[in-house]
C-alpha cells in the first residue's frame, strides 16, 4: 500500500506543457493532462491510491509498502529520471521521462534489467477529474484506453496486462539487457487514437533536446550544478506553446502540514514569471525572454489599466477558486483548492517587476518591440494615479489592504526604469514629470515606511512589523547597500524574522503580531527570502556570512536538486508547492552574485 511521500521524495519530469511527480518508490502520484492546469488523472498526492496513481517497480507483497529506489538521478543535465532498485534477486533500473511534445503528450517508462532476474509489476489506476471519475477502460485494436468525457488516455506496452479492482496490472521479470517500455498518451476522446509510441527514439530525442538547451547556459562558476538544475526546472515550468511560466506544477501542497494555507500555483504570476525571465536572461536564455514578452503583450492586451497579478498559461483571465471536498489533502492538509481567488487582487508591486523584466530584456539586447515600450508607458500612466493607494502586496494577503512598503518601492522601480528607457532614446514620455514622480515616491517611502527609532523600514506605513520583501530595497537600487537604513533593515530582519537555522520568514504569522494575511495557522521559512538575505549580506560586505547561508540553503534541496516554496524548521522538511520557481530563481541570482564577488569555498 503506497502513501504519498514527503514533498522532497518527489522527482519532476515534464514536457514544457505539463509535468509529473515521481516518488522514490516508482509511483507517479501527480499528473495533469494535457496542460499544467488541466484536471489530474493521478491525484494520489492529494489523497490516496483511490485517487489515481501509476506505480512501476519491483514486485512486493500486497500488504507491504513498495520498496524505495536505492539510487536515483537525472541523466546528466536533463529531465530524464533514472531510479535503481537493489533486490535480493538483482538490480533493476527504471527510466522516466516526458518527451518534448510533437503530437500527443506522453509519459514513458522504460524498465531495464541490470543484474539477476527481478520480478516487476506495473499498477496503473487512472482517475479523471482529480480522482473523482472512474474512466471506462477497454481494449481497442490491441491497445488499452481509458475514456471519461472529453479525455482519453492510451496505455501501450509489449507486456501482457490484466484488470483487477479497477486497476490495470502487468507482471513480468527482467534480466540483464532486457528493456521493456510502458507509455501513456493523452488524446481528446472524440479524436482518432494517438500514434503508437516509439520509446527508444523518444528517449534519444529528449536527451538531445536537454543537452542542446543546457549548452546555451553562459554561467560556468563554482555553483554550476545547482544553477543548471534550477534552470532546467524553470524551463520545465514554461508552457512552450505560449511562453507563459507557471509558479509550480502542483496545487495545494501545504505551507503548514495539516493547515489551510493550500493554494493552486499552476498559473502565471506576473511577478514570478518576470523574475524567472530575469534569471534566464542573465544566464543566456534569450528565446524564453522573447516568448514571455509576447505572452505578456497578449495577456495584457489593450487593457493595462486592469492588469491582473496572474493569468492562465495561455493568458486566461478567469481563474475562479473552488475546493475539491472529495480529496482529503496532502497529509490531511485541507482544503484542496483549484483556481486562485487572488487573481483580481491589487498588487502594485507587479508593475515594477514587469517593467524591470522588460528593462532587463532591453538592456541585454533583445530586439525592440514597439508595443512593449508602449505598454510600459501605459503602465506608468496608471501608476501615476494609483501608486499611493493601499493594496494586498506581494504576499497576497487576504486581510485588509495596506500601504505596503515593498509595493511602493516597486512602483518607484517601474518609474525609474521607464525614465531610463526614455533617456536611452527608445521611447518618448514626459521626462521631467516622471522624474518628479520618482522623487515623490522615494520621499514618501522614506518618510512613512521607515521607523527612525529602530532604524528599519517596516512592512507597511505606520506598522511596527517587519517583512522580508524589504530585503529587495538595495537589490532594486532604491537605496545603496551602504545606506544605514538598509543595513539597519537587514539586521532587524535577521533579529526578528530569522529561524534558529538562520532562514527567513516572510512576516510574523503567530503571536501578538499575527493577522496581517487574514489566515489561520502558520507557515515555514520562505526560501526566496532566505536567498534574498544571502544576497543582501554579500552586498553589504558580509560575504563569508552570505556564502555560509547560501550553502545551508543548497543543502535543503532534495537529492535531485529541487526545492519547494518553504522549509519547515520544526519538522525539518520542505513544504509548499513543488518545485517552486520562486525558490529556484533567487538560487540562481545569489549564485551569480557570490560568484562575481569571489565569495565561494574551494
């Protein structure tokens, strides 16, 4: 009997349109088809085996837990997963991957005998609509197909299969040199069957794809392994047909085990996508930047005054939030949510992140797009009238709106980068007027968002609380790193928002200071904020301390180099949606900064 593993027990495979999570015991517990945001056909991650899974590994007794792999790794710099089991009868390897799509989406699993003769079993239980719908499984021209409503999933293998308890099984034995493939392919149920898979050719093509993509990376510093794995993860979170970038491929993995802070991250947050774009640009990936810019222009269209903080991966605006009450949740962390009600929040900082990304694209020589410049000017005209309003801020609080300092700082960034665009001669605008606006925002933040007595900026105007997003003040150029207010803020956050492991919380969620986000419960240390702290420490000259914190953060990655959104210092485990772009992006940025400063060991 398989139960969902710890979050860090999972590996990611994907085809740049959707992704699957594979546990250490060879069970695929999460897969949405045909897109990241489609209904899951395997939702065991958020429930039980009854909600769908596909296990492939050494045979075991029905009442025993499946054996876990002794070793697993990605094949070189790719998203091809290799898992190996050592059993009393020999060693076996399973290779899992999803080929970049040329036709139907496919998940391919190849079993290879290494030593001895190992009895194996494939157990495939498809449950459509997030585990709610049992499909009609039948044979069609020698192939197994599962159909429910608009979806069909085709299962192909040379092994004999049989059905039992609404599950499709295959029992077989592998010896050295044996290679046996299993494939599932998705197709709309009203269409002709997908082409028969060609697993070996697909494996070779997938390996070629990742090798050629990684060769574009311009970073060759001491943290290359961590940086490349993070870049591959970010690429895997990119929806190839449109250029949209999802924040994570999962929904409702909890920020607190057993808690209610469970959100759907399978959408494109402008903020997350913009910072992802920045990291890709800094490491040589211009095509992804061009594709994202085109996605942005389509999503915003002619309506920048109603800029949303997030969109669907094809630019959809309606992301209505619902709860799936038939799923008990990951380790009983309920509710399970799909959709995201934060889509229509006012978060003024996204204007700054978007314009910063467009500015970086421009500075790195991405070909000029006149509408991108026009959009930038329209966004500033909106900010002229709205920058001084309260908002929900970077963390999407569901409490009352506030004048968040980070939001004002990013509004300043938006104006500052647009001024630079005009000064370069690549756009026209009221330069003096916007220079005055930039000065007004700067003055407002320094007067209302700074606590002189404690020598720190605060989370919002008039507040005594701190917020880790304040660590971005020097990184955005709002104030120089050696400014006493910057140093005071860094040190205050270290004192008040640091865990015993020196990792950083986003803001207070417990005790007398709780309540800013309007939610019950607690959460772990937010990994992005901890990377921001390492960045800031390097910027103020405390490079040894920065390196030590960075390397502690690297040690939190799972054995495959993947990070969730947060780290629970009490349970000593990863929490939140996985893998998380907003964790891997600052990992890359901090590695680049430490490399440039020479602050690394060895």
